[in-house]
C-alpha cells in the first residue's frame, strides 16, 4: 500500500488521468465525522466509470444506501 503522502501518487493514473487527486479524496472521506455526502466525490468518479466501464456505472449511480 502506498502512503497518502508518497510522491508516487503523481506517477499513477486512473481512467480520468493522474491519480494525484486520490490522496486528498481519501483524506476527506477518512476525516468525515458523520454521514458522508458522496455527491462531491461522485460526479468525477461517475464520469470516469461511464467513459471506460459502462457496466459499473449503474452500481455507482444508485448505491444501496439510497434504498433504505
């Protein structure tokens, strides 16, 4: 596992480009003290998934917690 402050994140990539943004997103999620509003994280992730892996997009768009 790569530490969040490891500079190698800048050399990694995901479907949308550089993975340099991932450590900050993970820090924000880890620092949440209550229910997490996933919408700030969802749009870029959904667009990334739809562009490359259409079968996964439905699972991201309609998470199970919406049906409670």
